[in-house]
C-alpha cells in the first residue's frame, strides 16, 4: 500500500486533511514542521511552526491514531522565507511569504524529504485547492470547490513533478462548515479554533520585524510626485508598499498612492489614481503547471494579489520571463505574484519585477 | 508489522514480575508508610524490603538509600544538596563535558544562580575521562566531583574507581550518575570510593518516575525540599510506595540475571557493530571500542542525519535513537559527540542502538538490513531533487 504523509500545522484544515485520508484507510503519517527555533524570539501564537502548534498537531495525530513526527525546517524557513521577506521590503518590494513558504519549504524541502528520505509516496496538505488528473494524463491545479477559501494563488509554482506527489483533500469540501463537521466527528480539538490572517512569523505589524532586521530601510526620504516635485518626507522605504495610500496630500484634498519606490534615492513616488497608467508589467521566475505555456502569447485572467479579482490580459512568454499586458491599468507592487487562470484552472504564474518607471 | 525495540538506553519495558508486584501493592496496601497502625506498617515494610534490595544490589547499607522520583532528581539532589551542605567551606564543582543534562545543566544552573565555581573536564576521542585531569581540576575549594559511570549516548565506561580514589584523597565528595550501569554492571560501593550514586528504575525494567540516590554514610547532603521529613529529611514527601516496590523487584531481578544477561547482550551489541561495519560503508563507532556498556552500539553515519534515520527506521518498524534526543524536532548535534572532537556534520548523523533482554540475533540482523537500505536511500536523496 502506498504511504501518504500529511503536513500538519496544528490547525483545523490540515488535521481534517489527515482525518479524511485516514478515514479512507490510507497509510497516513503526520509530520509537523518546526519553522522557528524552540523558545525563539518569534513569539507568535498563530504561527504554525511554534512549539504550541506542534503540540496541537501531535494531539490531532494521536486522536487519529497515525504516526507523527516533528521535523526541523527552521533553517530553510529562516533563510528562504523570513530573510527574503525582510530583504524584499528593505528593497522596496512587497513580498508574499506564503508563496515563498510553499515554494521552498513545503513543496521543495519537505516534499523532497518525504519522498526521498522517508520513502513516502505522496504528500498531502490542508490547502484549499484541488489537484486532478486531466484527460491527457497531466496533473491540473484548480481553485478549491469553496471559492471563498481558495488558496490556489499561493500555489501557482507547483509543476507536474510536484503535483504527481501531492494531494489536497480539503480542496474538495464544499465549505468551511464541512471541514469543521469532519473535525468534530473525529474529535479533533482544532474544531473551534479561529483562522489566522496575519503573516505567521510577524504577527501584528510586520514593519517591526523589518525595522529590527533592516534598520537601514528606515532612513527618511523624500515623497515626490511623478514630475519630481517634493511634497513631503517618509519614515523609510521599509515601511512603504506600492499601492498603499499615503497621508501626503490630505491638505490639498488629493488621494495619493505610492506608485514607485526608488531605493537608490530613498524616494517614494506618489500619484493619484489617474496617474496609475500602467498596463504592462515584466514578470520573472515564470512557471507553468503543465510545464509549458499554452502558447508563447496567450490570453488569461490574471490575479495579482491573494484573493484578488481576476483581470483580463495577455502574457508573452520568453523562457522564465514574461510580459503581462493588462486590458485596463492596474497598480501592482513588485514582488507580488501574478497568477494566470483559465476559469478555475491555474495555468502558472510569475513574480512582478521591480518597475523601471 | 512486528516492532523491534532497540532503544533500551532510553527506557526498558517493565518486567511482568515488577508490574505484578506493583499491581498487588496498589490493590492490597493502601497505608501511608508514616502511619503507626497496621496499614501503615504494611506499607512501611514494603518500602523497607525495596530499600534492602536496592542496597544489596550495590553492597550498600539500606540506610544509605534515598528514594527519589528518578535519575534527574537523584542527580539534582546530589549536586545541589552537596554544594549547599558544604557551601560555607567550599564552592567548587567539577564535572565533565559528556554528562547527562540532569548533571551538566544543574551544574551550570548552580554556577549561574548560586555562585558555584564550575570546572568542566574534557574527554578523549573515545569519551574517556582522564582521572589526572580531574585531579588537576580539583583545588582546595572543590566541594564535589561528578563523573558519570557510563555515558548514555556513546556507552563509554568511565574509570570511576580511580577518580573516586583521587577525590577521597583530596577530601572531595564524589558523585557518579550510574543510571545507565546499575543493573547492567557490577557496582560495589565498598570497593568503589563513590559517595553519591544515582539510580533510575526504568533503565532496568522497572517503572518510570522512581529512582534512588545512594548516599554514603557520613556524606553531607542538604535537602532540596521541605515537608514531612520522609527519607530522613533528605527527600521529604509521602513515598511513592508502588514505584519503590517496583524499583526493588526490578533491582533484584537485574542482579539475578546480570551474570547471564550482560554477556548475552554484549554478544548482540557486537553483532550490531559487526553488522553495521559490514553493511553500512563509512559508519564510525562512537565511544570506546571495548570499555563500553554491554548493550550500547553508537554510530555516526556520514551522509545522513539522525532525525531522518530515526523517522525512516521507525516507519520500517524499528525503534532506535539519535544520541540522547531529549529534544525532538530540533537537529542540533549532540554535545557529547562534539566533546569527543567530532566534526559537526558527522555528529548530525548519529545513531544509538541499545539492545535489551528481549532482543534476539534475528532482530539484530533484520535491523542491520533495514539500516543499510535506509542509509543508502538517505545518501541517494542528497543528490536527487523531488
């Protein structure tokens, strides 16, 4: 019989994923990833990688009667998720740490270990997304059945190699109430827990973390209009995000947004909504679920932020780079993922490159 | 799947005779050993019999046995109790770099919070403590020397008779954590000049949560807790009667079987070592080649990490350990292995195999088979993406 490992965070979703597989009679093994050193300085009650979450995961596995292991991924998480997060903000980008965690920790380091070290056949997680096999035998990645919980945006980087080994049992559930009902049926204590929305390793205000780790990004600089007129000062690039509304301009009654962060001059360029004229963005690190793009230029609906609305546009692919042409102008922060959809199916995606405004 | 348990240094299964004796005392004797009426006398007498068994096993006097909640408490009582009792005259504590956490962390705590002067003596590449290094570390203010009888991770047996003689000559109290050796090796406290000796029942087929500290008559040990004055005030609190009874029975059985069981286990241990050497290329034996516990085979396996070895072997049906592994889910190399001068990367691939009474040659052979497969897979994995 094949053996499936379940990445258990201690939360209800991954516990239920394990319960569904165990209920099917599969040979299930629970694993929990330590993501921060024990007793470390990241004191986040909601973080899935802390001791407390590990205890919850262990109890859930025990309730299901499956083997359980706590595995240490603190090094890779610190380097590929937390450090990159800080570096990105300090460099005027808006990172997506969930994407980095999925890409480097869960579906690279952990999947590798499950298959190569522990002899597992498959890895399951508690993500709200569906993986199916199409008529051509290729694996497909689809939005969760419960669209309101869909997490496919943060999983666009999965390819055939990974999807051949992956399962997402709760992506098939109709809604969260069904998840909670299953949790209750299996006596999982996680059934009544609240959902987390914060950045897991930086609860509250993430700027504190960035300020702590990259103080050089908190040197004040000028706030300028696109014509170079200085209209104020800001506290530091690290505290700003492209697209965010600024306090500047209140006196004149204008609503001004950060259009661009110039790290070399420490300048924040701001403008009105009317000045957001960009329809074209360069993308890097572009990947496709099928392995190849549908064609070198294809029409798609692109999502530019977590739970964002799909926007119509075209993608021109050049190996791992692409140009995104939106039908209507939109303001997107560099560092965010641009994910291509065809209906509910994820085609692929890439990272929005720093603007060359 | 039949499970094969090869982690007897972590804990041992409770002997059925021990379990029966404990069940009997729990159901038949409910008295408090301090009570003067019949029920109390019955409980007291059960505790006394256990004390006699423990004393007999190490050739001590029953009055020299203090029951504790286990090895950790015995170590804490030995270190803290001695330093406190003698603190007006002496404040020095000497121990080694390969002690169990119960000793080394207690020593560091005494240094940090009680002003103890701590000396930590290193070991050679086999983990052997040089008695002369202990002599050099002792000065006129040294209160206590603590050196384990055998190391829990690598199995090396320490020259405690020589170290004890030095301590006695210098007028220093000598403690030895013998948690790994009581029951496995012959210990005669009339032969070995040891003043304090830690004992833990669950390492020799007794229950968890009970142990003892041997305190040589005349040795000053201050109590760590106050209360009703049990154990002559050295470890106050109503006795864990069933646990103590279990300890006593386990001790007697261990003594009876030692002469046949220790050589039998040594053979199995050597079978593990030979098998691993033959089937796992590059495996390094940790600890002393001959001066080691009869049941301990400890290795470092290059190109692997302890955590992966344990998980993969568990899924194949084998229970083994990586070093002491009191901290799960964290992959820091063992302090003991680093103290031997081992490279950090190599130390991460540590594996401890400890045989026991139920271990058979066929189990050992199956284990070696599984290990060679797992190691090959782990080494391959380093070179392959998903």
